[in-house]
C-alpha cells in the first residue's frame, strides 16, 4: 500500500512588527498633513516669522525695516530653525520647517491617539478627524497644522504632554508643557493652567504637589526661554506707552482673534470658488461662536455615550479646563467692553486659543472611542459610523485639495488680495507682483527701504528689501507697537480710503520720503489710477502696464528724521 506524499505546510507571511506599524502610521499621518497644509510658500504667517528669523541671524538683511529691527519675541524658534536662513532661501527653509514639524506633529499625535484609542491605524482616522474639525469648529481662527512658525513646535510638546497626562505621568506633563512654553509662551502657559485644573479635579489618582515640585521647577526653568523674551517686551517702557500698545494690539490690529464681541460681529465669507460659484458673505454673523458651541455639545453627548476610563477622562477634563478658560475670557470681554484700557490689558493673552484646539481634539478622539464601543453592542451601527467618518474626512481632504488646485497661489498672497477681484485679475496681479519684486531685488541696493502698498505682506520675502511699515508685520514690543501704529496712521490715513499710496500726491510722498528715508514707492494700480509725475523706474515704458509700478521719489526735501 503506497503512502501519499507528505504535504508541505503553506508558508504564513510574517506579521508586521509593532514598530513597523507605528512607523507606517506616522508616515501616513505626515502625508495627510502634507496634503492638507502643503500649499505654496509663504503661508499666512511664514513671511512674518521667517523674515524675522532671517534678520535675527543676518542683521544686514533688510536693514532699516521697522518690524525686523524691533524686539525679538521667539528666540527658541529662531535658534531652532532660523539659522538655516543663513544658507538657504526662505522658500527652502519654509519647506524644511514644514516637513520637520508635520513629521513631529504626526509622531506626537499618534502617541496621544494610541494612548486613548489603542487600535492599529486608528491614529490616522483620528488625525484626519482632528484636522477636519479644526477647520470647521474654531471660534477665533486658531490652527495647529499649517505653515512653519513657533506655534507648530509648541503643539508637538503639547500633544506629548497630553499623552503623558492620559498615562498619568504628571512629572512629564509639566516638563513637556514647559518645553511648549519655550517655543510659544501662550500655548504652553494656558496648557499648564488647564493641566492644574485636571490635577485639582483628579483627587484620588493624582500625585502630591510636593512630589511634582521638581518637575514643575524643571518645566518652569525650560519655560523661561519663552517667558523672559516676552517679559522684556515691556521692559524699560513707561506705563502710558504700554497701555497705548495694548490698545493698539488688541482693539485695532488683532480684535478678530482676541475680543469675543468682535468675533461675534465678524462677517463670514462662504467661498465656493473651487465650484465655480461666487462667494457669499454673511455680515455680522454669530456662526463662529454658534458652531463652536455646537461642537462642545457634540463632545458632551459623545462623552456621555462613551463613559471613558479614568485615563481618557483626564484628557477630557483638560478640554473642559480649556473651555473654562475661554469662558472666563468671554466674561472679561463682556464686562470690560466699554473700558478699553482694562480690556486691552486683560484680553491680550489669547483666551480662546486652547479651546479652539481642544474642542476638535476632544471630539475627534471621542468619535473614535464611540465607534469602538458600538462595535460590541451594535456592530452594524459602528460600521455605518466608521464609514460616515471616512466619507467626511475624505470630503474634507478633497475639498482642500480642490481649492488649492483651483488657486495654487501662496496663502499669504491670497489673503492680501482684494476680495472683489476675479481670479484672472488676481492671477495677473500675482505674476506682476513677483516680477516687480524680482526687479527690485536685482536693480536696487540691498539696504534700500521702500514704501509699499498697505495690504501686501510678502514684499520682504520676494524683494529682499526693507519696508517703512506693513500692516501684517506688527512688532511685539510695546515701544515698537506704538511706533508702528504712528507710521501706519501717517502712511495710510483714513482720507486715502480704499485708494493706494498715489492718493497722497507728489508733495506728501516727498515729505514722507524725507522723514522715513525711502527713495522708491511701490504703487498698486489695481487700487488707484491716479498718475504721478515722478520717474517710473518699473516697468519700463516698452514693457507695458503692470498691476504694480515703482516710482523714484525726488529728494526735494532734504531733512531725514526717522521716528
């Protein structure tokens, strides 16, 4: 009787190791962040931050620019990424900084997500949900994933601090929040306060204050790297100047981020450009606040459904602390609304920043926890919920990608252009702006100062030259803020209306040139057609028209007296 041949057992493919899965998740989250925030440089704040960082390392670059020569508030950021500007272009530094921070944010987010939802690949879903909710639930315009600035690095340590909080490692919490404060004192500072709220609430499973004291001290020492430059912004300045600077900063330059009553009255623009439809503006809408409240309510409902463990509850108590901080900010705003000096003094600390980040963060993780809980009791509902979340984040990512493909210009340029421009007009003005700045960079001395249009914010980035003043680039120190506002009021007085610098007329431009030391003025012809009798040095007559023209101001007035 013959034996049947022995069958060789089929080989089973080895399962990927835990480190390999973790690496894959981090890389996938990085790709997600790249797609969501990878527009052309500079982003809305990159020209502001990286220009300051470049001047910090090379004071001769754009020498004489009011903003660049003002006090430095983000020294840790300049030492972390700014030194690269000595060797690379601003565009290259922006992309290196973006990729580094997106990778670090992806890594730190995965650690936080796994601490709350310990399932493979779910950190990618929670990251996509967080990014989507950040976009549609913020109240004061804060963001986490975007162009390179000090806040990006601070949020890396913020996520790591939250992970430590979930895992009940309180000593790490304070050190990590201290590191966040070193990069951005307000991100880290508010985190410490919200963390103390959680510590006070967690009576049974918290370490004693004495046991945490070394970590608190170490975190405080690290935070000094961000705190001391902030304190120096008002050092040696009289009280009246500080009061005036606060009022300028809070009530005139940044009320849309800082004042609750101004957030309520801020118009909402619904942009349908990528669909080929005109934008719709809703004047004085309460939508920002209402939608923030709606997502807080959604978070409370999900929390009641999930009934999270003590570990995850610490994260949601932290979110509640952030909301409480925002509530205190609202109360202060409402009670000091008609006392501008007091309001400016108290409201300059971005009371709503932490809530803007924590509400979408908490809701994103609660949604993932809710789906996991439904898997055991209602698996079909869990599948539908998971599918719905995937559809939503896919639509959000597709919308961002479609908008960027429709208008690939840098966000800093788009933000500065007039809202009533058609896309062909905006595209042409952008190309003319690049050509104008390129001509300035190659045909004028490196130490030349220019008078530039009010709404632009990328002149230093493209032209590599200093400006008398720019609306976007407000200094951080009290004396610099007051000096900046006086220049803005003199250069762009209310009588100009929506017209450009040409509305000053020749004699006034000569007076301003004598006072502020500039020899050229850049005119935005999309806003003013008033002719000037000065010599037009760009564009040359044979080249035709341009959205921007450069005129040489004759020096008939000889006294130069910078303010």
